[in-house]
C-alpha cells in the first residue's frame, strides 16, 4: 500500500480540535518542565514519552467517524478507526524508543544540533520501518 | 512566567504540527504513527538544553526509554481492548492512561531509580 498525502481531512477537522491539541500539548509540556524542576531529570524524563495527545486524538476521531456513519454503523465505524489509530501509534512508540536511545547516546558524545535531528530521524525511520513490516505481513488494516 | 509561556507555545505548536501531519497522511494506520511523535520531548529538550546543557538532557532521554516502553503497552492495550469488545474508544483511551502510569512507575523502580 502506498503512502500518500491527502489534505482533504483538514477540511473535515474543526479549528476547535486543532486549538485543543495545541492547548493540551502546551499544558503537558509546561507540566513536564515543572515536574522535572521539582524532582530530577531522571524522574522528569519518564514524562517525555507520556501519551498526552492520544486520548484527545481518539476522541476527535470517534466524533468525526460517528458523524459520518449511518445509524447502523455509528459505534462500529468509530471503534474501527480508533483501533487503526492505536495500532499505528504502537508502531510510532517503537520509534519513540529509538528517539530516546539515540538522544541519550549522542547528547553525551556530540553537539545537540546533531543529536536531536539524528534522534528525530531515528524516530521516523524506526516508526515507518515497523509500520512497513507489520503492513507487509498483512496484520494491519487501514 | 516567561519561560512557562515559551514552553506552552513550543510544546503546543509541535504537538499541533505532528497532529496535522497525522491528519494528512494515508493510509490511516501510517498516520497513526504521528500520535506517538516526539513532540513534547523535542520541545522540552530544546528548551532545557539552553538552561542545563547536554548531560542533563541526556539523563532525561535515558529515562524516556522507560516512558516509551510504557507508551507501547498503552497503545497496544487500547487497540487490544477495542478489538475484543464493543467498547467506546474515548473512555478506553482515557482509562488506559492508568496502565501507562503503572508501567512507567514499575520501570522507574526497577531500572531508572537504581542508576
């Protein structure tokens, strides 16, 4: 299956949804900063991989899919979309682990402007690679 | 106060940016990858680097590995629970955050704290 860009879902999504994501992302980042300040980088680092935006993303997705669905497929369509979203996110979390490993190793050895882009590339490569392996085995849908 | 405002804007902007990227990619299973993008981590690390330096952020990244494993447990459980029964997605996604906390806490106690 080919990966494509399709801007049409942006027309279906609401501004309030984008603003909510912005607000929750901002609040979580502030909370992580404050928690790290009050405790230690060792404790605060745990929160750098908190699934802050996933519940909201699933809620917005379910609302949109229920709106699109006919009366007979309301709950089913939303649930199916949420399963696809969560399964994709699972592959993304493997990338997040790669991000953390690369950032941990490179920040101790080289400059940050090399380490953080390299960690972000590691996230993209591992997440996309995991998705591709799962897809080619035919166990993912969507 | 100024530092908190910068954190809020940087974190919110990166989360919203990755979410928009998730909206525009198909198939949707691929778009789901962006739900686990390192948005909060990047914003936090970029801002922390200026204040505390690379060694401090490297320590944060080491602990983040445990958080990432907890994140995998979280998303896998959400997908599994929804797949098994006719449950509503939003309550499942919210309730499973407890699992993320439990796995992260166990990882903290076993692997991070003794370091």
